[in-house]
C-alpha cells in the first residue's frame, strides 16, 4: 500500500546522562541546591528541578553543573531551544564539556539543525566520549540528511564497540535498508537483532542505565512508572519491526504472530496498533482498522502517522471531510512530512478542486522526500492534464520517471494522451484502474509488494475500478504473467452509480483464481491501460 516506511523507523538516541557534582571548588550551598535538584530530576519533577537549579545558578553563575541539569530538564520537557541555550552556557564556561555537546547534538537534531548536530557528534567521537552513542547519533543525523552510506558506516562503527546495549542500532540499519527497498537486508538486520537480544531489553535497559537482569527483576516497578512507559512507547522492538516488514510483504498471519507475541517486558508500543491496523485495512476490516488507528492516536496524538492512516481509511470509505481533517491534523503536527500534502492533493483531485490539488502536491514536492517525490510529480502532472495544461503535464510526468527507480511505474499514466492532445489527435479520456484490498492500493505499489498464497489455494481477488466513462465489460482482463486469467465474462462486476462528487464511474470486480507454485505478476488491463503490478508468490 502506501510507502510509509518510516512509521516503524527507530532513529534512536542515547538518553540523558548526568555528570556528578564532584568539584571541590563548588560552594557547599551550591552543592546543596544541586543535590536537591538532582533528586527532583530523578523523580521526573522537571519543573521542580528548574526551580532549584535556578537557585544554584543565581548563587554561583559559574556552576556549569547547574546549567547541565537545567539543560537536561528542558530537554526532557522537549523545550529544545531553551535546552540548547543552557548547554551553550555550559560549553562557554567549560569548552571541553563533552556531556553537554552530546545532549546538545540531540536537541539540535530535533530542531533539524543537522550541520550543528553533526559538529557536536564529530567533536565527541574525536574525544572518545560515549563513542558508541556518538556514532549512533551521527548516524541518525546522516540518515536525516539522506547520506545513507555514511549513516550505515556510523552504525557499523557503533556496533563494533561491542557494547551490548547498542544492539538496537541494528534496527536503525534496518530502517535505512527499508528506505532503499532492500527488504532482504532489512530483515537480515532485524533477525540479527532478535538473535542477539531475544528478550529485546537492551534499549530499555540502556535507557535507565541498568542491566537487563535488573530490569527483569524490577519489572513490576517499571511497568508502574508512567514516565518510563512514556519514554518507551516509541521504542518499537525488533519483533514489532519484523511484523511491519511482513505486513509490507502481505504475509499477514506471520506478521500478526510477531505483533501479538507475549513479551518479557510488555511495554506500550505505538507501532504495533499501526501495523495491526494496516492488516485490517488491507483485508477490508475497516471497523477493526479504525479502532487500531484510534488506539495509536490515543497513545500519542503528537505523531502524524496515526492521523495519516486514519485519513486514508476515511478516504477509502468516501468520508472525505473526516479524511481532510485528519490529513490537515497530520500536516499541522509535522509540516515537514510530505505524505500529508500528497494525500491532501489526492483528495482534492477526487473532489475536483484542481487548483488546491496542485498547491498541496507542489508542497509535497518542496519537501524533497525521496519516498514521495516521484509520486508527487506524477500526481501534479495528472492535475495539469486535467486542466488541459499538456506541456506541464508531460514535464511533470518525465520528472516522475527520471526520479523514480528502475521499478517505478507512474500511476497516472497519461503522457501519450497529453502528447496526442498537443498534436490535436484527440482520443478518449483514459480509465483509472485501482487495486482494492485484500491486495493493496495501486497508488503506492512497488515491485517489492508481494501477495503470498498457498499452493492450489483458491482465493477471490477484489479490484476497485474507477473510470471516466462507463466500462465495457468484455474489454476488461485480469492478467498474470502476460496471460489473461480472467475477464468480465467469468468474473463478477458490481456497478455503482456515477459519483456525484467526482463525476467518475465506480465498479468492483471480483474474480476467483487458483494458483500453483511460482511467482507471477498480477494486473488489470482495460483498453490497453494497465494497473501497476502486484507480485503473487505461491509457496
């Protein structure tokens, strides 16, 4: 379906580590304030920490330990600009303070100031300070900058330190491989993470600076710690990650096994309901899907993915106002995320608001996100085609193909029609073909998408067909491996009335197919217009 690979990404950073106030130069009163502030910090009372920490700073303006604890409190409160100012003060007092550079790099990264974050990470690596963590942090920054080879190199350097608590970095590697559509390597990294750390406690233990045995013994205590649980909800262990990869491949039974398996430490997991919702969505269990997406949103309403998935579900259900509300919510939460703009553009195409569709799709292009860039150019080209702006349509179509990888197939495939229109050849307005679950939606299919079935298993495959003219039943073919396997005469077509909003005609086409061992490409063909391919793997 859609290419939201990043909703299970683990761009992890090492958590805040406190230096101890051991300097004999600090006045005893200032030390007293720091001791009290540290106690409040350890109880997650960050407002109280700030209040006491300010007293220490007022008493001794050179007490850089106080600025450290102030910066760390702001960091935990996600007030990154203020945290950076406190760490700047520390470094001005003590230029060799690696701890503050380490935490400052995280805050800078959260504000997308990647060059400055990179400088802090480089400094710490040169000075061998928390070297494994600094390699990981720099890898995260390289990833954000789309320097994937450099990021992978940094993650490998992190892993070579041999620290047990950095095995979760394997999931960072898997995330990059997923972005590159190298699911074989992504799965390999995830499986190694599981094999090396079957209990998946390395990151939680790393976060609280304890061994996993301590975490297991004190399991009840930590499961009652709301702050700890809040920090952990975005952890998404390797079992959940593997489940997500299996959902991408259409292997839903196996995916559910990993998404629902009993864990040694049952932590809240934002990504699990998202992936379960994807399975329900792809199998047309829409009520179940929306419950899962609601669960994810309730767990954290500050992440855009839950709204994007729920919006896409509303779009499928033709509840367009709700879809628009969720897409706009996603954009408001993260205006840098291109999918919200792309989805809003698609919705406006459906509603016939071509100017708005171009504006939103152009915003998606501005984000320069490789996951959506080809689709965005293709989508904008289609709107130009609808507006009879054929030169612009051809230019955008060519950009989509140029930017796409070797497997890329533009969904809105109207270049020839645009060329014909420029040459005044006329011709019929083209038919749109879409997949419908249980396979997926053609808008976001890639050759890496697979539909797994058992040998000799008969299944009913459902297609949704949206056309600009009434369909001619006998001209519809289901193709597999270049051969027709079913047409309108042995499949069942359900006809809907013309959509009053879009002016298009909508159909559902169901056909019963039986597969033998092998791999096939399944697609629709209608008047020489073809949907994208879905690979069918018969095991």
